[in-house]
C-alpha cells in the first residue's frame, strides 16, 4: 500500500473518531437539557433554542439517530485502523489485528468516551444548542432507518420491546442521579427520594394499601354519635361505611361532616344515621399503578380510595398519604414517641408495645398463648384476633385472668402502639 493511501486512511480514522466524539457530546448534552429549561431559552430568544425545544419534546427519536451514527463512525474507524495495522506492522496477523484494536479501544475510550461526556456535562446547554440544527437534519434523513432497526431489535428480543428504543431510559437518569449524589450536587436523601419517584411507576395499589384486616369501618345504620365516638377513639377522620359486610362498602363518612351536622342539630347525634352524611366512595382495582392512582385522586379531589380485588371484594384502602410515604418515607408526628417493649407499672401491671411477641408476653405473665396456637405473632395481632375487629384505644380482651387493653394509637395510620396488661381482681374474672 502506498504512503498516500495510508495517510488518507489515518486521516479518515482521525476524522471518524472526532465525529464520534462530537456525536457523543451532542447525545449527552441533549439528554441533560430539560423541557422547562428549553422553554426558558426560547423565551430568552437564544439562538437555536426553538430547535432544541423540538428535540427535547421528542428526545428518543434524535438520540437514536445520534447513537446510530456514533456506532457507524466508531466501527468504521476500528475497521480502517485494523487494515492500517495489517499493512504497516511487520508481525503475525493476530498481533497486527490485536495491536490495532487495542490502540483504537484506548483512543475510543478517551476521545469518544471520557472527554466528550465530560465536556457535555460541563457545557450541556451550549453544546445542545449547537447540535440542535444538525440533529434535526440527521433525524429527518435517517429517522426511518433507525426506526426500522429498532423494530428489528424488538423482534429478536424476548418480551415486549420499546417502540422508541431503550437508549433514553430511567436507567440513564438513575445513573445521573447517582453521579450527582457522588459529586455532592444533591444530598443523599434527595437522591433516594428521586429514585422513589421512579419506583412509584412500578408500585401497585395492593403494595401500599392498608389491608382489609387492618381497616376500621362502621355500619351504615350506626348513629352519628357512634360515628363521632369511633372517629375520636380511632384517630381516623375518614372511615369506610359498610352495609351487610366489609365487601359491601357503600360510602365514606368524614368526621368533619359528622361534627358539622351535630353542631347544626344537637339531636341528630342520636336520631340520624351515618348513611345520611356519608360521601360517595372511590373504588380502584388493586392492580392500579401508584403514580396513576395519585394523579387520579388529585383530579377527583379524594383522599381515600377503596381497593377492590379481582373478584370484586374489598382488598383494603389507600390514602394519598400512603402513596406519598413511598416517596418521602414514614410520616410521623409529635405524638409518635418511641416506647419501650415492656414497662412495669406496678405488681402484675405492665405497659407493653403492640409489637411485642405473644411468646414474650407468655413469659411475662402466666397466660396460655403462643404464636402457633393463635396464628399471630404480636400482642396487637392477638387483640385483633380475639376481638374480631381492628383494635382501637379502649378495647380490651380478657385472657387467663389478665386484661389486655389497647391504650393509644401510634403512627399516621393510628395503629395501636401500646397495650396495658393487668391482672384482674377475683370479682372481675368471669
């Protein structure tokens, strides 16, 4: 091969690598510019902002084209460099090819990997603005080809593919978040919260709901006074209303509606029933995604939805706070203080955590209960098992000469936090 041909090939390799680097920088810069920022640039009259706004509005289409061209450039550069190595280096064929590939991998990693990505992250807006025009032209020219290649890729890939390709995905955004956290651009708790937002789309209503076994409910024929008492004792301001059974939810009663009605007519607390003031219940399937559910509840202006299973029965309930906790973590208030597992108040009188195991309770006082026999693990579960309903403060059961009384609610869901265990007097034992 003549030296002129070799020189031409070297120049071709250099140009291909340089173009690949520019394409990488453009791809990363376009990915980093947000839609709101593109709109601000348009309002400021920045040159190229209108084109950039079009690109970020349909980002996958343009990124797919840039990625395709980058692969063409890098593959071509490696192929030409291999030919140069074979012609120039006087050595065995495998050594010639190996050296050429090693050099191109090194050059490619630095020139089309580290350098352009670093520049794109440092100067995302100028690079994205400069690349907007060529990117739109190339997308119009090569867009059908990349769409066809994506269809072919989806056809040979098991499972459901991505119509616009998998290249701009949550995975890349998650990597950006992790990098921002590592660079101390955002705090660790902020990074975790943003990750939780992504996960919300994969979370179903059944995963965040309060199961039916923990629901506090009231019958439709109960009086307003009974509803007010239940709301004050349980700590819930919204309570599902049932007719015949828990699978027949007919509405939701709001504590403020009950209080307003009683304030307007004092006699109504004993003369009127819950069904006169209850509101319409909002039902959703247990397979509904949490992010869609949050938007629907905001649009419908409801704070509680009844979750229905595939057979039409009540699976549980979910509130807006339940969904928000998936993002920000457990929501507590000033009343949620940590309590000890066991606190001795007097002889044969204890205050225990509702999470205390029933086997530990049996060791504390001589009662005949076990986790296997009762099919429960905690004292709170034992109360619910013996009562047949969700325990609320003031409810109690008697077991082997001891009275277990639910004392107070804890947490945003107002579950019983502590249980008073005291020995009954002989006159109190039935």
